C-alpha cells in the first residue's frame, strides 16, 4: 500500500465583502465539503502594515491603494486549510480573480460580481504557491 503524501497548508482569507455579506459559513462549507481540513481560523482586522507585506508583489500597481483600502475596511477571517494539493485546490474552488468571468461553480463565480470599484471585490484570497503559503501563514498566524 502506498504511503499518503505529506499534507500541504494554504492561507485563505475571507475578505471584508465576504464577512459583510454573511458568507463566512458558505465559504468555509465549500472548503470542508471539498475535503480540506480547517487547521486554524480567526476573525481579525488587517492594518495597512500587514496588508502591505501581504500584497508586496502588487505595490506600485494601480489597484494597490484601493486594494489596501478595501482589505482594511472591515473584519476579515483568516483560515489555515490543510490537505494534499490544497494550494492549487483552493485556487480552483475560488475561481478567476475577476468575479464577472469566474466560472459558475466557483466561490467567486457563484457569489461575487463587478461592483464598479477600482479593485475586484472577490470574496477570498488563497496563497498561490508553497513559498507564498509559508510566508502568508507566518504573517497572519505567526507560525
Ligand atoms: P488573486 O487574488 O486571484 O491571487 P492577484 O494576486 O493578482 O489575484 O491580485 C490580488 C487582488 O488584487 C485580487 O484578488 C483583486 C485585486 N486585483 C488584481 N488585479 C486587479 C485588477 N486588474 N483590477 C482591480 N483589482 C485587481
Ligand atoms: Mg494573489
């Protein structure tokens, strides 16, 4: 019998739009229904310093300031999810960045739409690589 692969972890954020719209349960439900494990979870406020580090790759882009404004506009829920290939798997569950074109069946495709703002209000963040996941989990959970 083959050994199970070692598990992977990712950082998921339910953004302020998701919390404000009461979609925390729906989003966590989709993560769990897919078979991933919620390893840790907290509601928090993200300040500018934390968000600037989190979104460092986007500094200087036209949507950076609106992104930081939006992400600090209300409480968020930070989640560590665990499972084989969870980084790729959650990105797939989340759908494309632009909620207008995100496929139906995905979190963004089913539950979000263009709000006419300078930043895409697309309900969730998910780490995009093992390096990003390790960095982001350390930023949000200090582990
Ligand atoms: P993702 O969140 O799918 O990983 P990203 O890392 O490229 O996307 O961008 C981070 C966030 O910034 C994204 O969730 C929404 C916002 N954003 C990205 N590109 C944008 C654009 N062209 N216009 C407006 N907002 C954008
Ligand atoms: Mg990203």
